[in-house]
C-alpha cells in the first residue's frame, strides 16, 4: 500500500459519535468531535436517499450488477466476491474497479468522485461496494486547494468526498455498501482509520447507505488489530504480512459476510441451496 505523505496524526481523537449511537468506541483521544458528526439538517436537506434494497427483480437474463470501487483492499474484496458469486452460481455479475494506491484524499492522483461519476452510466450498478481510507492518511489535495490533516476542515472536506460518491449512486438508484475499514497493524494508520470510520458511518446514515464495518468480524474483542480470528470454529490467519491487506481466506470472509447481508435484502439473487451444503463461511 502506498501513501503519498508520511505525516502522522499528533493526537488520537475521541470517537463520540460511536458512543452517541450506542456503540463502544474503539479509541479515545483529546478532542471532542461531536460537532463534526452532527451537522445542521439544512446542510444535507433534500439529498436523495439511497434504496435499502435493489429497485428491481433479478433474473438469469438480467442479473444483479455489482460494482466494486475503491483502493487495493476494495480490489481484493472484488476479486474474491466475484469468485464466490461464480462458485455459488448467483444471479449476479461483479465488476471490479478497485485501484491500487487510490483513495479520497488525492484528486490530483486519482479523482474517485469524478471517475465514479464517469463509469456509472456504463455499468448502471444495482449494488455498489466501496472501500476507501487506507491511503488517505495525508493532506487532502483538490482543485480548490490543500487541506492539512488533524483539522475540522479536513474532516469536512473528506466527508464531502464521500458525499459525492453517494450522491452519484443515488442518481442511479443503486444501493451502497460503504465499508468501514478494518484495524491496521501500523499505529499511525490505525489511528487514522479509527478516526475516519465514524465519518463513513455518519455519511451512510444520512442517505440510507449500508455502513458495513469490518471490525466486528476481523478485529479483536476490543476492536484491536489481530492477524488470526476464528473462521468456522478454527483459528485462521486472515491478515497478510503487511498488516493492512487480507489473506485469501480473509478476503473470502469479507465476501461471504457481504453476501450474507445481501441475501436478506435480495433473495432473488440467490439460489435455494443451503449455505452449509455449499461450504460457505458463516
């Protein structure tokens, strides 16, 4: 994974948004961010809401169109999601547009909001799976200028980048799985990911996107980074040696968890064969 800027967050920040929602905070720090997570309603009034399930029925002739976007982790999720969809013969096709070293901070390198807006008319996705954040521990660079880290302006600008992705999805009435990044082995990057996870959740909640955090099944009991978790009752290595990416089993785990959620929302995408007979990880 490649970062363009090695600045470190000087102080961990309190994740009060999680506490306000009844979730246990994953880290604590010195600055109260409650204002960042609770914007006046007029700031997002009138934004189109995303569907909680696809708007049409799928068939063999017209399967569900799943589009995966984001960084190298998204690329991995897309590869194994595509494998699982084919293994299970689901009524869906997966298009993987994950791109290594990208994120939402550096429009000068790869402008995801603009690129997504350009590709959406071609793919006409029913379901979007998006993962960002692992390359965004740096100054935000947009055509309007630079925004340094550890500032309220950075938080607001990053949220605006997320909004642009979600607003494009709303134009196509696509449902969105906005993935909350898993913990990272590196201390600075882990603090960054802990800090931006609530931003993804807040933006998802405002437009009914599905916030899909990886922590509940890929982290330790206190939300900490772990390399090994129990899969099918067996302790299994799910994270790669770099402490950021996943192993093949780990990518399959994420794909299976996504499909488990999708099955409850869009049963016509799935066959009736029991999951335990298909050998799917639960």
